[in-house]
């Protein structure tokens, strides 16, 4: 498979922080939207972008919690958004578009992981609906502002995409639910979304990337029992991280901030990144890399058509 998925020697790595990758980058006058930008990696992303001068809009499912987390930060604006509710997505986009502002950065950071079987909307599996379909609809509805900004859209995926390709014949797990396979499907969808968006948006000057932030202990693990994480070798009985590959939240936020702002990525797009660099294709036995099914343009186009049909939204139709 011929692919542009090759490291570019960014000068950063797994232990770089969001502030490290923003050194020397002035985001004054730029507007960023960070979903879930009030908790975990999203909060560190919001803080770093704001310190670099960006005005950051944080759409939040829990506005009161978000206000406590980011209400005191200069240059941060809050609004309400539930990615599992397409009416909420539409209302947020309408409110934002009415301001006439452009968007230079979108970071689709919010998500759920390994949740119990849950249905949202017309019976959609919640991880696919929240992590992928909600962000798909959001970016498509915001497209006029994104296109004016000629910026970057970053889709936060995970190494969890190794768990599953898109289950084309059963995306909603109607024939038996597995929380990790459902998470894997959603994370693969995040990557495919960036592949297709980049292809559709590049003529308008918009580029898209997907990222694996690394393993970090954040509220994302809220659906996992401590016993499960101890058995996986992630934490000890007291809840402390013992896996040496785990990152701090500041390090975990770095790759998505790097993908959103790095001049080294000028002219590039549709790439999956990890450890603040472009990733290689997965090689059997390695922990890193992106699966070939997740960066396949034909699968990406198929997922876009599926998502458009499910949500009724497609900024590029016709």
C-alpha cells in the first residue's frame, strides 16, 4: 500500500507537552473550537491554545461543570452541546454561524470509551453516535465558518482503532454488544472521517488530521472498574499509573495541539499522527502505527455516505 503515513522528524516526541509544541507559535486572532474542552485532555488543550493567544470556544454537555473548569481562563467562551443529540448539534452550529465568525481550528476531542451498551437518537450505538456521528454533523454544519477560516480539523482517535474496522453490516451492534469492539469501531471512524474530510475540504484550504494522544488517566476511563484497569496493568490498587508508557494530561494533549498548529504539516492532510509526528502504518507485533483499513480512501468515502444518510447532513452534497 502506497501511503504518506511516514514520520517527518517533527523534533517532538512522546514526552513533549502541548506548551512545548506551541513554543514560538502565536495564535492571536485565531478561533478554535474544542469539544469536551473542559475535562481531561480537552482541558489541557484549551489551556494551551488560550495561552498561545487563541480564542477558544468550548461546547459542553455539562455547562455548569465546564464553567467551573474554564470559567476563569482568559479568551475562553462556553456554549452548550450534546454530541449524542443531533438537534443539540444543529442548535449550537446555528448559534455559532449567526455570529459570522470564522474558525481556524476544530479539535473533535470529546468522546466516551468502553461504555455499557447505550442507545441514543433513533437507536444508534452510543460510542459510534457520540464519538463519530455527532462530530461528523458538527463539522458539516459549521462548514461555512470552517471554510472561511481555511484552517485545520483534528479528529481525536486512539490506538483503540486496532480493535475493529467499521462493522458495515452491523454498526449499531444489534447482534451482540462488545464495549471494546464498539470503541474500536468509533475510533476507526474518527480516522476515516479525517481522511475523507481532507479530500473534500482541501480545495477550500481546509486540512484534516486524526491523532492518537497516547495512554493517559483521565475521566475518559469513567466506565471502567478499577479492578479492570488493575488487571490490564494500567494502575496499582491505589489507582496510580504503573504502565511506563502512560503520559501526563499535558503530554497527552500535545499531539492534537501539534496537528492543529504545526507549520511542519503545511500542505499535508488526511494523516494519522501519534507522539507529535506522523505515524507509520502498523506492523505486526508493534504497539504503534495506524491500521491500513483506517486510512483507506474507499472506506472513508463509504463511511461519509453512511454518515450523511444517518444524520441527514452533508456540506458537500451536490
